[in-house]
């Protein structure tokens, strides 16, 4: 049987609750965005229910330490269909066994979660390192990103602490939502871009008049500090993969 959920963490946890409530046997979890119906399997659509989701999460907190609670959340944020299914089976496995079952690396789902969470954590650290803000004409600092995984929930605390004295927006163009910090709290937002505005690099009409000067000064500094004789492109690309260069001012023409 296929269990179809709405793609949210609440919906995912509700699916776990429904499995234990209904005991349907072997289930494959699919998000509504990736599910393709067929004539040979049954499907059950899960309606997201916060109280049910809370009961599952509270139960997991009693079974797992904080590091594995984070592994669970990071695996969910990978947004990969196979990762979600492994996560679903892992949680069932955890509830059906005694405390400490997550240490059994002979279990396929335990191994899978460790791998997916590691990939998401790596993407989180790279976003924290490579995001570059541009100052807009109204004093707001703006950055657009397109990460492989949905890491915005993981980087919120880092940027709130690091840039506590300035208003900023980090917008995920792929997932069409962002984070907005107003000097007090961070909130999730969605933006409607005008047709004439470049989402990745806003045009000069919306940028602070000194922004281009700062960009030129930074490129000049980077160029002057670079030691050509010590250039090691292979090592550089290993630490700063090319797919992240679009975020770096010094890499832009």
C-alpha cells in the first residue's frame, strides 16, 4: 500500500501515526508531488493532523537522543522520496524496538539516515559559508540561494546570531520561500517579484548606490591577495565546488 502525505513534516509524522493506528502491513511512503498512481496497488491519503504529529514526535523524543532527533529532521529536509521512505520505516523500527535501536548499523534504514543527514548537514555548512548579501536601496540585505536540500530551517539561527544588527532576507528560489529577519525575530516569507527584477541579482535600481563599489573593492582585494604561484585549482574546487561559485562576489564577472 502507498501512503500519500502532503510533503510537510506534520503530514509525515501523521502518516506514522496512521500506520500504527491502522496496521496496514508493508507501506511505501510518497509525497503528493511525486506520487504516480497505478492500477496494482492501494493508496491512502494522509490528512495532516498536528495533535497526531505531536504525539509521534513526543514519542520519538523519549526514544532518541537529540543528535538522532536532528538526524530525523535533516533526513526529512533532504526532500528525497527514497529518504522519506527510509525515514518512515526507521521510525516504525524505533518504536517497535527498545531504546538504543538507532545504534544498530546493521539496519538498512539506520545506515540510510546517517548518509542522508550527513549530506544535508554538509549543504547547511556550505550555505553558511558561501551566502553573500547585497544591500538594497531601502537598507535591507538580500541573498538568493538554490540549495540542493531544504536547509533554510537549519541556517536561520546562524544568520540571526551573526547578523543581529541588520535586517536581511535569504530567499530560496527553488522552493519559493525565504527567511526575513527584522532585528528581533526570523519569519518565513514568500515574495512576489516584479517581472523586471532579476531574482538572483537584483538590478541596480533596487540596490544601494554603494553596493557596486563594495563589489569592485572586494574583487580587487581578492585579486591582490591571491598568490598565483600557489594556485591549486584541484584543491580549491574540492573545498569550494563550482556549483557554489554563483554565490561568491569574487567569482562573478
